[in-house]
C-alpha cells in the first residue's frame, strides 16, 4: 500500500504547466540545468559545488572518489535474507542504496547489480558505513552508504570504466 502524499498548490501549478510534455524532454531539461535530481544532500540543506569530493557538516573529507548518480536495481544478501533495493549513486569505492529499512552500521552485505549496457552482473561485498533512517533523514532518502570491501578485479575495472565513460560524456 503506498502512502498518499498531498499535492500543494505549487505542485498543481507545476503539473498544469507540464501537462502533455514528453517526460524525456523534461528529463533532458533537468539534466541540462546542472541540477542533480539524485543529490540527497540538497534534501538535507547542503549545497554541492559539483566536484563530489565534498565536505559535509563534520568538516572532514567524506569520500575520495567521484560519485555517479544513476538508478540501479540491486540484490542484497545479509544474514540469509534477500533484499531488493534501488541504488542512487555509485563510486569506484562504494555505493548508496535506498531502503525503507536500512541495514545496521557495520553490517556486511553481498550485493549484486547490473550496470546499464553490461549484461554480466557485478558482485561485491560491502560494509555499511552510513545509515540514513527515520531518525536522521527524510523518509524518501532512507538507506545505506556502502564501502566495497571485496570485489573481483574484473568487476572493479567495469565499474571504473563505466564511471569514467559517464564523466567524459558529461563534459
């Protein structure tokens, strides 16, 4: 059962303004605007300067690798349970997976996913390094940040090449 989210007058004006407009056109306009629709930091009041090696409220470097925003379906196995979730960004060193019921900090999860255009699944083992839940995040961005702790060299090469190709395409 999905939750009903009430529409505001601004939502209705926006809906009326774009009624009949092709979704692909809207997506291109969003992407051309330079606004990252998957940047969760904006939902928490952070502004990114676009380099993705940002500092957050703790004044310390959070990540050393470029994050690529994308949507991937993932399978996660932890303590015998199988979960399916969406990934909202990936880096050479980890990924963020959205979940209404995030894993505990430090949990070890076997993750499997397919990169767009690559038929073979990528398998990694990740450690939960961040947890956004109902206590510290809006419901629509709950999930976990994972650090890859085990990945085959061929899979790492695929992830690196995929991210690099997308960075080059964005220039």
